[in-house]
C-alpha cells in the first residue's frame, strides 16, 4: 500500500467550509490526513514518497464537466490544426500532412478557427490548392461547421441544387455553388461518405486524450457526446474496453446522445434504450458510467445557428429576421426532458442563445411540475447569451450552470463575428458568470475540448480576469468575473458534483479518493493577471501518479 505525503505549500481543499491548510497524506488510494505538519507526521515514517510542494498549491484533481475527449484525441493523432491560428498556417499543415500520408484516401482531422478567415468562412479552393483532388473533411474547433474540399463535395453529391437539411446550412457563393463550408447537420452529408472511424482509431484517440488531460491536471470528466449506434465502432465501446483493461485511470461520466430526429411517439422507446445502456454500463464498469443524456438545443452565434429571442443583426446593424435554430420544438423539448427526468437521467443541455436557454429552463420547470424535485443535477452548458430575467431561474430550478470560461473574452471571433451581430444590449448579456453566482446558481466548469484548450488553469484565468492569458485586450464584461477561489471550486468540487462524484472526489477531505494535482506556484500569492502562467507539476488518480512534468 503506497503512502505519499505532501507538504511545504498551500492546500486548497475545495471543501464546503473553505478549509485551507498546508499538508496532506494519502495511502491506499485514499486521503488519510489533511492539516499541517503535525497532522501528517505519523505518516512520514512509512511514506514511500514525500512531495515538497515548494511553495506551490495542492488541490483536488480538476473535473471537466463538458468535453469531447475522443474527438480531441482523434484530432491530435490526425491532421491537427488546433495549434495554428492563420489561414496560411492551416494550408501549410494540411499540405505537409497530405504529403506525409500519400496512402490515405481522405484527409481527416480538424481544429481550425473561424477568425482565421474573412467573415469566418474558409473556401474549398484553399484546400484544393494544397491537396489537389483528394477529399478533405475538417471540422472547426467548435464542431458546428466543417471545411471540405471540392472532391469531398463531389463524393457526397452536393451541388447547387442540393437543398439545405432541416438542421443545417450549406454555404454558397453568389452563383449558388457550395463554397466548401457546411454548418451543423449539413456537415453530416459529407461525414457519412468519409471513411468511418475504426474501433482501433477510437481506442487510440481515447488513450491519447487521457494522457493529455492528465497532463492538464484533469482527473474526471463528462464526455458530452456519447453516441451508441446499433453496431460498429463507437466511443462508448472504447470506454468499455479501456475500463475492462484497467487503462481508464480517469473517472468518466458519459452523456448519451439524444437523437433529435426522434418523433414524439418515439420518446418512450428511446428513453428505454438509453436506460438499458445505463444499466449495462453500471454492471460492468468501475470508472465509467452513463447516467446522463445530452440534448443539443441550438447551434452557435458565429454561424447564426444559436437560437435567439430576437433576430440577429446584419453587418449594418439592422434586424435580419433570422433567430437561429432551435433543434427541438419547445413542446417536444418539454416532453423529452420530463421523460428523461422521470427515468432518473440527468439531462446535459447545449444552450448557447437566449431562446435556447429559456426553452431549456421552461422544460426543466415542466419536468419539476410533473415529477417533483429531484437530485438529477441537470445542467446547461455554454450559456453565451442569457436574458437577465432568466439568470435567477437557475437557482430556483436547481439547474447547474456549466461554464466554458475561455470563450468570455475579446478576441477576433468575438469582436468580428459575434458582437456586431448581437448588438446592444445582448452583447452585454454574454457569459454572466458573476450574476449566476450572485443569484445562487451551482457552478461547474468545463472546456468543450477540442473546441478550446482543455487547460483548466487558462479557463480559470479567464473566469477571474475576463481576458486571455497574456492578452492586452480590455476585459469582456469585468462585472461578470469570478473570485479565484470560486473558479477553482467550480472546476473541482463543482464539476465533481454535476458528475455525481462529490461523494468520491472533488475535495481534499479524509476518506475521498486521492485524486489531486500539484501546481508549480500558488496563484493566490501572485497577481491575478499571472494565474494563466501556472503549470501542473504532478497529477494523481486514486493515489497513483499519472503525470509528472
């Protein structure tokens, strides 16, 4: 039984009392002592390792309450554009990848940013110039749009006469020809003719994702998109295989995907099928569970697919009549939410626009009216635009605000592709973290990786400063900033709670799992503008070191 003692720095316990101390001992995968040097002294004689925090901070392992790790892992092992920021850099990376893999019929990967292109809209011609007649399919960072080559459009049979699908849009030029940019469900038209991921691809992606997340200090997460098809390779199977092999060292909650094409008469059958998956997973897994269901209610602001109460503006500030896409009719959303709640599922909602947020809150209110209150811990992710009158409803309905803080900043995607089309006062309603805190909402935090970096410390920096690390921009809504302790607690105890893991992890208290992170400094001691420079030194899950810098 391995025993490790940590001392010589600050310990942020993230417990409800806000306890601060200086030493922790762990043994047999559990926390056995929390306090000062005297508290851990009995464990020093038998310790296998004594970690000098060297003035750094020890805290619970971070929990990512909304991520897509297997997608992120796939991008990292394919044509990965996530480290670049310009159209020229993308062209170089794609060209190098194509030359390095001449045997691959398709170029797959992703991670490009909309702000790298005029109006956020890349063109197929740029892909054709570097790959010729090879088909290319590259989702952007938020996975709400895909950039495809001319050959990929041809393989999918998409031309000027192809109608937009009900849940997406094909970008077209002035002559009506597809430009190579596909939004939402339109991207599926190409994805369905591209090579399918093999189970081995997905297994390798999960292994790489877990390695990378552990290096960021993440020890538990909620996978926000677990599709379980009738047969064939899938993410769910990769989690099952990793858990069975003992290689899944993180604690993972899978949010099973709600098929939004399901008609009202099919709700009961879909709920029953998901319940079967939940039961089977619980019966065979140690570190992987599926008690949550993901319901995607709208798109994103930058492509005018987020559902808004009032129309988007055009480039001249005039209303357009376009209010975005609400994927589930409000009545159907209420029925789905009520049925899932009654079956004991937590519902994990994607809600970006103020209309999507309101529709979801209305659905939760209907579920409570039908089923009574519960401890399901339903949560709304993203929350870019929230009407002020809806902010207090989170607390009243017991809904957790699942924050992706890295987006709450001035940068090109915000300044060029969002603010002009929202206009006043909606632009000031974005990412109301402070108001949610002040009105009593439970807070959790996540990255939405690979949409953005999975680095919790970068997100915490933004939550506190409303500015990206190292950026010289003005803060975006500084009144919505969070205190450092609140942000840290949201990314540890808050995420553990939304994942129903708070009895196991998320705080450094005696008896809980020894899931913890050592940082190279104490961010409470330095200027808040330097929080983002903090680095992870070590990560532990169940007392085992899974990462060391």
